[in-house]
C-alpha cells in the first residue's frame, strides 16, 4: 500500500479528530469530520504523520479544557505518539530548529510546526486559516508548504486517491 500523505499535522486537526462528536460545535462539524476521516486513515497506515512534542501538550490541554472526562485528554498524547513520529525538543532540536522558528516569525507553537515541516521537507496540514494564509503568502521567503484541511479532497484525506 502506498502512503498517500506524509505531513506534519497541526494540533487543531488532531483535537478535532479526537474530540467526541458531542463536544463539536455545529459550525465546525464538517471540519471535524474531515479531521476524523484523516485520523482514521492514519490509523489504517494510509498516511505518515509527524507531530512536535508541543503538539501532544496542546492536544492534551485543549481536550482537557473542553471535556469533563479527563481520561481521553490524558490518553490522547499516547495514542498520537503510537501513530506518529514525534519530534522532541531536546538540545539538538534547539540548535537546529531555532533559526527556522525565528525566520518564520509567527506565533508560538505554530512556528514550531512550520519549522519542522520545512526542515523535514514535508507539508503542514492545518485547519488554521490564518496560519495557512500566512504560510502561502510568505512561501517564497519561508519555503513552508501548507495544506488547508478544508481544501484537501476527501479522497486524499481518506487515503484513497491522489
């Protein structure tokens, strides 16, 4: 089986994928369904994903804040780490990625996700429209390629086509 996508995945996509349906606002339901379909394809081995360690923390914090049952929030980082390559922020990371993060010049963790995508020559899959538009606008300068979840075809999301 050919891997359809190899991407760095923004924590917004992961939160939507893991959040139980009853916690999803109606206006975000379509986006969440797309995230859930993407994550199912990851679990089936159709996509390879990379997540920075800060993404595990972000997902846990957001799920914990939204849900009363904290067990899912506590289990989420383990589930993600079992199905994704995790980039840990050790001394090597600091030495190699900080210059990219500074160059990207965007808020907090989004700069980390973007720098990892650039350094690993992967695309960043995000549902954050502001981040996506910034990276597209600055693509020639930054060299970070982004995919906006809502614009990716269902067949690509599900890992069933190009």
